[in-house]
C-alpha cells in the first residue's frame, strides 16, 4: 500500500507552507509518513509544488513529484499515475492521532473515510450516511457544513476502485464527484468515526491542537 501525500497547496490562509509546519519536531509531511507507515503503508509518495519540493525532499526520505493539473484532483491524479495497488490519499493539513490511523487501517471497505461530527460550521465537505455507509460526499455547500454533520476527513484509504478513479479524473471530473460516481456504481464506501481531528487551515487552528494529537513519545 502506498500513501500519497497531497502537499502541493499554496497555503494562502495559513500564510506559510503547511506541509513544512512542525509539530513536536516533525513536519506535517513527516508526521503523515510516520503514521501511515505504522498503519501498514509500505511506501509513500509526496505530491509537491515547485516552491516547496526542495525543502520537502530535504526533510523526507520519500520520493516526490510535482503536481500536474489543477487543484486536489490534479494532485490525486498525479499520484495515481505513479502508483499501483491499494493507496491512502492524504491531505497533509488533516491531522488525526496515531490511534486514529490504526482505526482507519483496520476498517473494511473499498473506500474508507474517517469522520467526526462537526462542532461548528466548517468550510469543507461532509458525508451523507446510511448507517456506516457513505452515500455521497457533499463538498463545500453554501454557508458551509452545518454543525453535527459528519466531516469528510481527507485521509481516504482505497483498496478498490483506483483505476476507475483515475479514469474519471482524466475526464475532468473533480475528486469528490468522482468518488460519488464510484459509490453510485456500487463501490462500498465506509465512514469510520475517529476520536481526534484538526483541520489546519489558519494560524488559529495551530492553537487548537489537543494533547491527544501529540506524538506519544513527546506527550
């Protein structure tokens, strides 16, 4: 299994490059590589932009690629075209605890999506659920995702459907719509509740990281 780390965003709201932000002495990229490897990913591939690739390469032993195409869909497709077999698709600014990674790894489903109930309005996506099954992703609804809705946390584990995903992305369909199409075609997508999650979007979010999210050897 390969962990594809999506680290090519421009981090405009944060004001500095998010993949290189350090928490407990490790960058967000290093954190996700460590966590995904502990959860069973044998390999990692980091999708970068031209500005941050040199620094990411210096801090990480994993191979890097510069993103081709626009947006997250372009980053995902860049990774898919360079890998084979099961994958994790990881947005590096979505932080979860080490034990949550293990929970995601143990879940059964062609697509596994971690989630937590939102405590406030959130600019991002949420999941429409039927019990634990994901019916579709609702991305950036008008006014934001309402409190109480299950967040779409972008640490997606794929054990089936990767070739179909690549096909749809090549056709110009955005990532969330491609996932919804694959679910509608019969893929089993499972939502897995996790205990801890922080979406790092602004400097204020750094202050909200709870002790349970820290590295075990540091806490």
